C-alpha cells in the first residue's frame, strides 16, 4: 500500500464518511499533509479526528489483513482502479449534512470496479414492496444485465434484493453498496446473496471491515449508489422513503432519474408519484425504457460490444475527438476509454486519426479504408 493510500485509509478511520469538512481540507492539501495535521492536532483540526488518530494508525494493518481474508482490498482516488464518476460528488453542495466523494473504497470480489461501473444502472426502492414492485425491479435489472449493464443497489430487503437477484438472473454483474463493512452480512438473511454478489460482481463500502451498520450510514452510502450510476430507477417509494434520497443525489449529479410507481392509491408509492409530479423523475415501465432514457436511445444496430464501448460509440460522431475529451464527457477513466476504442476498432466501427477518434460511417467506410 502506498503512503498516500495509507493516509487516506487512516483519515477514513477518524472522519465520518460524507463529512463536508473533508471536502474543504482536501482542496487545501494532499492526504499525507492532512493526516500529519490530524496527528499534530490544533485549532483547525476537529478534536475527534485528533483523538482517534493514534488508534487509527495502530488498526490499519489489522484491517488490511481482515479485508484480505474475505478477498477485499482498499482502492483510492487517482489510481486506475478508481471509478472517476465518484469524483463528481466533490462538485456538489451536498444533500442534508453530507457532501464529498469517498476517501476510498473497500472492494470485495474479483471484478474490476472501473470495468463493472463503466455504464451501470441503479435500481433501488421500498423495503416493504408489493409483489408487483418486486417483479418490476427484477425484470428491469435482468433486462439491463442482459444488455451488459451492471446493476447497482444497496442489498437491503425489498426492491434492492430483487434488483440484485434480477441482475444475477440476467447474467450480468451487480454491485452492492453497503452501509457497513464489506465482510458484514447485513441483513443477515442476505448472507448467501452477498456471497454470490461478491463472486459474480462486487460488494463495496467506504466503511472499514467489521463496521456495523448505523442509521445515518444508509443515507451516506446513497450518494455512492447515485454517483456510480449513469441512471437511477426507484421502484415504489413512500413519501419518506430513503430511496428518494438516492434520487435526490442523482438529480443533483445530473444522472438520469426514473421511477416505477404502483397504483395512485398505494401509500407505498406516494414518493415516486410525487417525484414524477414535481418533475424530478420520468416514468419508466421496463428495462428498454430505462436504457433508452439513460443512454439516449436503444440502438438495435449498435455493434455487439460491452457497455463501456457502447457508450463511447454513441458519443462519437464524424468529428474526431481526443481520448481525454471522451473520458471527461462520459466520466470514464482514460484507460477504460482506450479499451473501449480498441474493442470498437476490432469491430471496424471507429477510425483513429493521429491521437483522435471518430465513428466510421457506412457511407465513408470505403474512403476510410483507402485513407
């Protein structure tokens, strides 16, 4: 582990996730400088951070060993393993008393988060859902997975669990964002589901291994669900449902916001009906609607490529663009964009001109080949 990653890990053990003060501090100095300031203490450093610093340093090695025992690892911003879409959180004022991107993430499972999170859709909703809601969530997740899009949710009872199971049935990966440690089976009846998610997708958390869930942490983790995803679907939600918090984050982040409400007489769907009425979300009925609204359209003539390459292909036009520009617009890492372009190149649908790329149109294909 690098010194920078270790400093970020230490900071995550003394500062509560989503603390807006972290955003200000990170703008002023790098993680190692900030950690040294926390260790020294002083008027500008919160007393709690300083008081917990010694214990945090002593616990790091044990936490890493505990994580490794369940196949988990610590990833941090600024590295190839980091999904850059999460950095968007640093540009928001926040929701409630929470703001900022994670200092890092604990990732359990063998998958690559940047690949899995190249074009994911979040499906969340009521814990006390109806049978109708369960079927809708499962079908939407399965449709998204069938088209190669990972499904992100929170592993809770109800709609979350239906979304994860639907994605697994659709043959695609799914990501569970936890309000506890990645090695903690919460809720306990979902232990087998979480093991399967870790095997075929990923279980992630910004809270250290062994951390038990706390009420406010469910709201904190919602910002990660929203930021990771290109679009967020809420299936059934009452007026005060926590899943509406995820929708609010997604709305602030500029993600596509969608809902599947139940009957107008259902209290369990009061929040989703209000979201449509207030213009905060669009109504969707199936996975095809979700993909069309999230990615602009469903193109049956698109090349048979993965979701990241499909996003890049949709973005490209006749005018060549540099990789850095494509990556910035799509909120993907440059490595992921390079992989996507090479995949598209193998299918003969893109052309490289020096360091820029454009789509190869059928009419210009002959000319492209000659040039």
